[in-house]
C-alpha cells in the first residue's frame, strides 16, 4: 500500500477521518518529551481519536534514538496490550517517526502507523518514504527497515514556535530537493532565506508540497534504495560523517546543518569528478556560508571522517566510498566512487569556500 | 522475490552455487556455539564459500534469542564492515535463523540471507516462510519482521547426531502439517514413531519435503499472516502459552513438545466449538501421550496460561483469544474466538486425556 500524503492545516479533522477509514482501531500516540507538552494538547483539542489515544512518551533528541529508548517503547506497547491492529501515530520530528516507525514495523512483526511531522525537517524528509530505524554503536541509522506509514499528515501549524535551528535544518533538505529537481526550484529557494524575520512558516505549505513530491516521486520508483533512491543521499555521505564525528566530539551539530555543509563538499566533489559548473557551486556555497555558517575542520580530522564514510549503508564494499553526485542542477548520478585523496581534496576546497583557516 | 527451497544432501555444492548466483558477495556465517563446533567444520569441508566466510557465533538456546544477543550480532556485523551486499548464512536451528534473519532484515535496513537448518524442527518450520525475530520481555517472538531468506537448503545430513528431543520437536510440527493437510499425510506420520531406534533420519527427506511444501503453499498465499497463514498457528496459541509459562517457571520445555501438547488442547477446543471428530481427537491424543508424555498442569495454572494467550500476536483485541481450529483433518478454520471458560474446559479434558491427576 502506497503512503498517502496529505497537505493540510486541518490536522485533527484529517486524522479522525483516517482513523475511521482504518476501522477505528485503538491508537497509540508516540510523542517525545517536547511534543507531548507543546503539540499534543493542540492535536487532542482537534481530534477525537487523539483524545482517546494512549500516549507513549519517549526522550527527545537524536542521542536517544537508540536501542534503549526503542526497548522502552516496545515495553510500553506491551503494557497497553497493543495488537497488530493497533495504530501508532508518530507525533514529532524525525527521531519520533524513525523510532516509532521502526517500533511499528517490528512489534508483533508489524503494526500500521501514521506520521504527523512537527518540524520542517521531518515534514520534508523523515515523514515520507518509509526509512525507519535507530542509531547503533555510535553510527547513524545503522539498524532499521524500509516500512512506509499508511499516511503522513503534513501541515505548518506546529512550525511557528520552532527554534530557528529546526527551520534551518528542514530548509537544507529542501535545498537538496531543489538541487535534484531543476534550476527553477533551486532558484526559488536560494532567492529566499530561512532566517527570521524574513521567514514565514504559514506561507510555506506550497513550497513544502513541491519539495515532498520531489522526494516521493523518487522513492516510489525504488523503495529499498537499490537504485535511483540513492539520489536522495546527495549531501548525506559527507553530512552523516560530519554528524557522527560531531557527536563523538560531544558537540553535536543538527542534521540539516550537516547536510547543508555536506552538500557543499559533495558539489565540490561533483565539480572535480563530473564537471559540475563552478558558478553554481560558488553560488550555493556562498548561500550556505551566509545562512548556515561553516563547520570548522582541519586536515587532521580527515582520516576519522573518511573512516565514518566507509560505514555508509550505500557502500557495497569497504574499499569504495559511494556517492551520489551531480553533473548539473537536476542531473544526479548515483554510485560514483571517490578515493580518500579525492575526498581530502574536496574538503580542502570546502575549507577555502567556507573561509576556514 | 520468493524463497527458493532446495531439498538436497549435497549441501556444500548447492551453497557454492547459490553464492555464485548472487554475485559472489562476502559471506558471514551465523552459527551458535553448538553448530559452530559440530556442523560448521562439515560445511567448511564441502563449500569454498563457507571456508572463506567470516564466522559469527551467537550463544545457543531460545533463552538467548533476545535483544542482547541480537545487539552483539549487529556489532559483529559492524566489526566485519558488512554492507547491504554481504550475504548471511544462518547455520543452525530456529534460534539462529530467527535471530540471524532478523539481523539481516534490519542491519543497514536489509541484507540477504540463506538458511541452512541443522535441526529437524528448523527444517520443517523456522527455515521457511520468513518469520524472523526475538523474544522480548519474557514473551516469545514479540519483536520481528516478515522477511524471507533468498533460499533454504534443507538436508538430513546434520540430523543423525541430534538429541532425541530435537527430533521429537520437529516431528510435532510435521504432525501439525499433517493435521492441516489431509488424513493420508497425517496417517503416514501417526503410523511411524519419531523415537529411536524406530527412527532413521536419512530416510526422512521425502517426508520433510512433503511437510515443508504444506507450509510453503500456505505462506505463499499470505506472507504477512493477515488471513490463511494463521492456519499454521494450529497448536501454537496454547503451545506458546505452555512454553512461556514453563520458561518463567524455570523448567523450560522444548518448543515442539509444547506444540504437541498444544495441538491436543486445540483439538479438544476444535471438538467443543467446531465438532472435530472425537475418534480423531482420541487417536491423536493417545499418540502424543505415548511419544511425548504429558505437560503436567493443575487448574491453578489456568489464569496465568490464559493471560499469556492474551499476548498472542494473532489477537486483534485483548478481550478475545483467537485460535486456529479444525473442523476436521485438513479443514482449518482461522479466527475462532474462545472464552477463558472454554479454554479452561479444554484444559480439563486435556488433563483427562493425558492421565494427569
């Protein structure tokens, strides 16, 4: 069954409609400590199904997207005597939908779930496409399955209270979708800024829909990421390495920032290996520097970063590091291998572009 | 892709052929402490792919089919830098294929695996049909996914050194398949005995093939157990409750024995609710008593057993206990609800049939 994508600001009404369509099962809402406090009361006000649901709260933050929190979530499903027929509603960001989606896919070998993303990042990325899972042994998303929710209900009504950093994170994934789509979509995004007060979440829903549909069209062709879905990994091979490295250095950077910087490095690699146009690269790098600043690294950090990249799920062998790169805006090429030397060269140029000493 | 079932005693040759067909990936063999010592050397002698593989040993026994052992298995896959392209070969009984299959389904969101069952029970049950998972929080197989191996290589060459108890366990699942299939298949099984020295594993391969194909035809129609696959749960609602209860009482009974006794109780329920013929019930109960003995329970045990049945994955609500029962041999009926009173009545008659005071 294909995931249903619903773009609406009438969330409560839509949720009640979906629950009725599914035969009025019992509902468990998985929320994190933040969304349970800030968002859940809004949803409960608007939805009978949410008001009647059992609430399961998990600790917030990517650092808690681990086997311990997941075990706790499974236990709470057992405590409520959840069955295969119980419906999970994931109310939160990507941490909640990744972990709640994995719990749903694995509890009694599979329950149904619905995602209600409460962050821009989750709306344009994690809530769609069925990647679920947890971090393991210090590496991101090492354990999980592909399992699509029955629906994602995507709105902007929860975004106005988001920290600036969350908006920036989501916008980075939208930039990625723009790079994958065409110069027009990318141009619209580069012409505006995600930084307050320029930015108004309530006017964002059409742009989000455009962005989600870029992703959803790609996922539909290749749910298990054996081919073209790898295009969506643009920026993420480097981005995940930045993220994992920052996590081990005990000063974690937000996912979207890691992606923004990862996109710059991978556009440099695209330029080196596939001749991606230099002016597009410079324009994009300048935009990222202005809006996201820079992730500071030195050449002493390269070996550890490359070691992390070797763990990337896309690699078919530990000897190759596999990238999705661009020939041009809208022209992705998957399964491009780069050597540690080429990556080092790209990181050198990234540091120049980002004005890092 | 449908699971390939290969019945052969030329295991090494067949495995090397499969690995070549899959593009000669790196191979990880998951074995338990017993099969690593007793079976692996035989396979390594006969298979180049096995000789070149990385061996991952997990603790043997259902008591170790848990999240800790699974985490250890995931870590060892990371240590060997396994990728999505690495092939897992599960060499062992159901504990190994359940846990190794779940690890394969979830590591980096999915690798391929092949099952080589080394027990009769695994050959006729766990190695086929894609149920993977672990026990959790004291209950059996609460966490897992449906994920078929690319192939199962089924032989009898590893059975001659099996303990009697393992043969009995496997034979109980064959009895179940006989009950589901027709009076002829059942008759053949009831006419022979799994007890040494009557029993000769080397002459068993055709009977195993007949039995596995009963299961595989049913699974093919309904991989995710939303309908007819539930027929295969015959004997297992009661059987799992016996097993979980014995586990908590610190005197665990083997799975197949629990199934044999569970089949007797569920045939009693079938008689009460669906009019299953009394003479077939008596004949079957006598066979089980003669070959398996009896699981001793008193009426004081009923509430705890019923509480365990409520946790069964097939239930759509905690208020109903859902059974697969038989109208007659070869005529299963799924989704039959029974009350705690009816179950108590059936357990009373079971105790009579089994000569329990």
